C-alpha cells in the first residue's frame, strides 16, 4: 500500500469515527438521561424492599423463637438491609 493510500484510508476511517461519534452524542437526550435515573432509582427501591422483607422475616423469627442463632440472623439481615441505602 502506497503512502498516499494509507493517508486516504486513515482519513476515511477518521471521518467514519467522527461521524459515528456525532450520532452517539445525539442519541443522548434529556428523556434518556431521566429514564436512566428512574431505572436506577427503581432498582435501588426494589433492592431496599427485598432486604427489608428479609429483615422483617428475621425479626419475626427472633420474636417467635429467641435464640443466639436467631439474633445473629436478625443482625445479619439488618446489616444487609442497610446496603441499598449506602
């Protein structure tokens, strides 16, 4: 491949890359950003709800049958329930 062919190929590739970057940037809209944040918030709330339900079950088990094992399980569930909030 000659030197001019290499330059032409590089120029075409650069033009393709730059034109595709413009399409990627134009794909980011306010609506897509808001949707992404909403999806993240929903996932966080779902995680919070799941760990809260697990904690509730562990506390009920501790109340019904107080024991060192039940207390350890309730403590572990409490610690796990804090994670989605951090």
